[in-house]
């Protein structure tokens, strides 16, 4: 008669239980959600900063163009008392080469440079200006009482 030998099966504690695995997946998911939220927020901030940079660069370009011509020109029909009236929405200058130039805001929100009947848009179509107001202070030469 042969005896059947039963081997003893040893249970080893060298692995992860299902609960430990589920807890680690849960913790990893929470960390992944937090990191993805931070990433999405930083991308939104980057887009906003880039849009502000585009607006600032366009405004500086428009003001630079206008400033170059205003420096060599004389103002036409500009109110110098800005406290009594609302500032004008257009600026008219007499350029020594180009003649009369008018800077104004178009109905579409872009800055226009008008010379005679020709209208040139000098601002980008990516940026819409809500208002453009000019208040010229000290545009007249002071009296120096010299002949």
C-alpha cells in the first residue's frame, strides 16, 4: 500500500493584497487629478499672459506710429482744456510731408490713419480697441515775451 504524501503548502506574505493595491491606485488617482488640475490652470494662465502680451505689443506699435508723426507735426483743432469737455475721439495733425492726418477708431474697433480719402488700418485685427480718446495738454507754445 502506497501512502500518498501531501506536501505542505506554505502561504507567503511576499505580495500585495487586493486592498493594498486598491488603496495605492486610489492615492495615485488623487495625485494624478491634482497634477492635471495644476497643469490645466497653468496652461490657462499662459494663454492669458500671451493674449495680454499681444494686446500690449499692438498698442505699443500703434502708439509708436502715432508718436513718430506727432513729433514732427502740428496739431489741428485740438482742445487743450481737458477738464471741461470729454476728450476727443480723433487726433488731427498737420504733417510736413503727408499733410492732414487723422487718427481715429473704426466701427470695428481698429485704429485708422486717414490721409485725405485714403484710410489705413494701423492696428492688428487680433486686437479690438474699445475706445480711443485724446486729450492734448500744453500743445500751445508758451508766451515767452521775447520778440
